[in-house]
C-alpha cells in the first residue's frame, strides 16, 4: 500500500476491518463497507425508528460512521446541509 500511495495511487478500501483501517488510514483516499447494514439487519431497530430493521436507515448509518471516525481518531467533516432520509 505504501508503494502505491507513494507513486500517487488513490487507494480505496472496500470491506476493510476497523483494525485494518486504523493501520492503513494514512494510505487511503476512501473506504466503505456493508458491515453497518449487515449489523443493522441482525439487531432490533433503534428506539427512535419505526421500521422493522435499520439496514437502510440513514440514522443508523450515520451513527455507525461516527463510531468508525472515532475509532480512527478522525473528526466529522463540516457540512453545510444535514443529510435527509427520503
């Protein structure tokens, strides 16, 4: 990864564990995962949600994201507009 990063490759990690992200974060441009959706499918919905499961829930996804950013010691980027669940 370091070699690819050093020659200018913009690396994306799909499905990398949190531990892997912690080790590789400095080399990555982006990352994503379906882990949040899988976890939400197996758990009861959040108390404030009215659906059967949160596997397509913006609220759950954003909480998961905050948890991952905290594990990586990264701050939430500032946004002018909050996300909207349709």
